[in-house]
């Protein structure tokens, strides 16, 4: 008997896994795969094929991707898909340019492993919000035997029926049609012009929202990997014990949010902690020990994105956060402190925090 199907509602307020996590898990042991998505964006493509298991299939096993161009999928996205196809030896990317009045609207992926097939079907498109932060729902269905054969036949039948309309992503007709689209789901009902893929200003979190304060362990220079305990990983970041992905966004010293970083994979380590990398610490030398450690400050926004600052010793704010962290950790002498405080407590302990300007 194959494993039972798993159903998930992707809720930015709850955490606990997203569509990208489900696709990653389904692709992990697969021999080949594919996907059909109504809408795609540049960042959505980058997220999908930036994930290690999906990228492996596109490079070695084989991955067929069909995208619709009825809306959203713009010229830049089609050009990016063609570029990825040239760089990933076993990726086949095509656009469905049909001549009907109907809307091309499926959102699914399939993954072959031996005689089994896993379908991941849901509401999320191949966009950053569809993969990670929108309110979405999806189900992963492992199939074997006759059920797997029937699903393969259904997919093959669809691709065969529309083969004449499945064109290379950089076909002139495809690019001409895609040039009429916006590239953003958020502008679907607005004037047709280029729009950001992710919301630039999510609503502020409530005053009792949790903030993570964590000492940063020593890393190789040029990169910053953060370790968090299992309780913080599941409780604060809302992820599953086996790992997952989060979106993080650095805030600079003036309170300006930087570009949202690509999905960060959080993975378990031999020490039973969980680890992920933060772009803002790259290129910085770790201070000599013994002495104060750098500290990371993270707050979860209502859209599920984690905004953060990394504070090095002697930088503005480090002393205030260090004092708050010491107070919260109590008298226990631990080399690595990890504590949560409320947003209100952070405001009281560090009133001038640039992070607060970006979250309130």
C-alpha cells in the first residue's frame, strides 16, 4: 500500500510547511518529474529550481514544465525559463499558447520514482506567494500500480492533445503574448503594467508578536549560518521536524527593508539543532572569542516573512539587545542564548531599533 495522501492548508500566520516544502519532499528520491502551472513569475522559477532536489531533476533526471500565458506569466518570465532550460541539461520548458476562450488554470507537479508516482496538486501558482506565503491548499498523493499508471496516462494525454500549442518559452509568438501580462498575481484585476511579485509593505505585526533573539555561533568568514534549537525551529519559525523553507528579509541600519532573500532551507544538524543562512552576514568576520557574540533579531510579519537584523559587538543596538537577552535568559550561563520576547519588550529595551521602523 502506498503512503496515505497528505493535505495541507498553507497559512502565513500558522507556518508548519508550504508548497515548496511539499514539492521538495516529493522530489527528493524521484527519478524524473514535471509540472503544469497556470501562472509563473521569474522569482517563482528561481525558487523552484533553486531548491536542491528540483534542481537535481532538472539537471540529471528530467523535468518537464508547462506554464500558461493567459495572465500573469510575462515576457521576462518566459525569457528566464528559456535561460534556465539552456543551463539545466534535462529541463524542458514550454508555454501553452492556445487559441480558445478558456483559461488555462491547473497547478500540479508529478514525480516518478520506480513504479510509483507522487502527485502534488493544489491552488498555488509558480510564484513566490503561491509557493510560500499566500493562503493556499494542496494535497500530496503517492500512487502505485494501476492508480499511478492512470495518472501518467492522464498527464501524457493532456500533453499529447495540446502538443501543437506547447511552444518553446522564447518562441516569438509566446513572447508577444506574454508581453501583455503583468508578472504579478496582485495586479490581476488592475491596470496591466509591471508590478512587484511580493507585497512591499505588509501590515505591521501586533504588539504581542514574538521576536527571536539569538546568539550567532562562529562561522566561516564570508557566510553567516544561524543555529536554532528544535523548540525555536518548530515554535517560532513554525516548521516541521524534518526541515523546511522560510523567507527572510534583512533590514538595514536606517530601517529600510532589503530585497527578500531566496527561500532559506532550514535543516537539522548532528547537534540536534537546525541551521539556515542569512545573507546580511556574508563577508563579515566573526569577532574573537571569548567576548560578545553577534546577535540575530527576527520578527515574523503577518505575511509569513521574517524580517531581521544581525548586530555585531560595538554596533548600535548590540548592547541593548545583549542586555535584553541576558535578562530573558536568566542566571544560567550558556554559551549560546536563544530567547523570545514580545515586540513590545523589544520596543521598551531598544526604542530606536531600525527593525521597529520596518515592522510598525
